[in-house]
C-alpha cells in the first residue's frame, strides 16, 4: 500500500478518518535517558505522515491539534503514536512538520543522486546510508576515496542539480521487465502490491519507499564534507544537501567572525594562529609541571625540617595532580607521618592521596571515601583515588587529626 505522503510528497495538509485508536507505550530518549511514555497508537484511513523506512526517519506533525510523536509501519498500515486518544470514525485534519519533511526529502534525494554517480563514475557501490540530524553519510564499498575523486563527484552532482532534471515516481509490478534495470538492495519481507521506483531521468532508478523532491533543482546544492574510514574496508562519505548547506555556511561564518575577534587575525591566518597558541600552551604546561615538582619538593623539605612538626601533614592545592601529591608523600617519611593531600576545586571534584602507617590508612580510608563521595583503592600504606566533592575535606582532616592523636596517646 502506498500512503498519500508517497503519492504526493509536497502535500502539507490532508483530511482523513481515524480507523483505530489503542492504548500504547513509546520508549523515548529524554535528556539522554530512555523513558517510557504512555499514549495511544492511531491508524488512519490514509496519511501524509511518513513512517520511518528506507533509511529515512519518520515525519512529525499534528492530527487535529494532537502532536504526533512517532510514526512507524505496522504491516501495510502507518501507526501514529500520540499522547491523547482520538475517536474512531472521526474526520481529522493531518498536518506535516514541513521543515522536517522537506529536509528529509532533500537529504534522501541527494543520497540517491550521490550514490548513482559514485557508482557510474568510479564503480563505488553504496552498502548503506544514514540520514543524521545534522549531516548524513553514505557507506561506500571502497577502502578509500581520493581527494580528486571527491571534488569531481561534487562538481557532477551539482551540475545535475543545475540541469533541472525531473524526479519521477513509478509503480511497477513484481514481474515487470523494467525491474532488471533498477538499483535495489531487496524488498521487505512483508511487501505487497506494486513496487515503487524513484526515477531520476537519465541518472538513476531505485526501489524506494521514502519521500523525494520532484526535480533535482529543489535540492539547491550538495556539499560533500569529506570521508572517514568505515567498517570492514569501507569508506563513509559525509554530505549536506539544500537548506543544511545554507545553515552550515551561516554557522561557519559566525564561527569565523568569533575567531577573528578572539585571535585578532584574519580567517586565512587562523590555523597558523591556533598552532602558535597550542605550542605556547604546551610549553607553559611543561614549565608549570616543572614548577609544581619543585614546589612539591620544597613543601616536603620544609615539613621535614620543621622541629615542631607533628605526626600528621595535610595540604590542598587547586592546581596539583597525582604526581605532585606522590612527590610530597615520597619525600616525607610516611612510616611515622600520616599524610593527607588533595588537588582540585575546593568544593568540587578532585583527587586525593592518603599515605602513612598501613594500619592507620586501612582504618581511615573507607570513611574518607564516604565523606569525599569518592572512589579509590590502595595498599602498603597508600590510598588514593577520585573525589566527586571536596566540600567536606575539613571533616576528613579533623577525623585524621583525631585518629593521629589517639594513636599518639596509645603509644605513650
């Protein structure tokens, strides 16, 4: 069965009848977490909302004033998931989210064009493709694509767009001899009825259930962004079509102007300016690490040379790291001294190191983890790890001081 969205991909509103409405659940990704939403599955006599398929995501839109959250194919029907029930037999107006639909039409027809020309020009077959939220990709059955081939392919696809080549939908019977000339990766197991062909005149004929433009000129422009290494000796070709190219250009220009203001150089000097900054940052980082090591040695020596030193040493430094803490602990005789060191934000996450007599470290380590909301492990008088929050560092210090005082009293 062909839906109205497949018969007329440009139709934005459509009146139809509710055929069924049943309670249902939908798993959605909300703020990075999978959550189950309760609602209803609605089937219509016909629909202009495309159910996902052929690599193309589903449409969004409205049935009456009820938002459609998902459209999937169930056999020969389109199942619309909505949050509110609709009365069976009710006549409803369906509206498609046109911006999303036209974007999908541009990307999908663009994929057909790129796939056809990559094959005819270089013999690179398409094995799969993905219509992404921001950019799309085609998996080509080749280990690599040369830069010159990429430029040539982009030139030809845009020539075809400027040539205003029509894109037609054909319905063929299963036994039609024309199918022998059609590009296809096979039919779904539940397919029934005529076979839908998207025919780019003189360029490509391909089995497809998706929504497409009626003329290549509606694609506006195609930008091939580049390639990445794919799976199993294949290459992923990234691309943008139509309005996505315009948005990409707008965003790139905005980024360029921001970089001009930050780097105080023109766009042609940005790479060189960033390279210089990175080299300077590496040099500063190396110098900073050297200073931190020297500081760690000085801190440890000052403590060791203090005639009034006790059996407990504690220090927090925002800019330190694990090496900084270990240098201090190594320089101080931790067989006689309990050392508690932390680095990071004073009330935020950080690193900790507890070193000293093995028995004291083993006794106080678990409580330290609890207070710092941390994770860590240790042995042989060393206990270190990550703290989710150093806000209760003072409580840990008081606990360790008390423990040292009790040990001293017992020894006396």
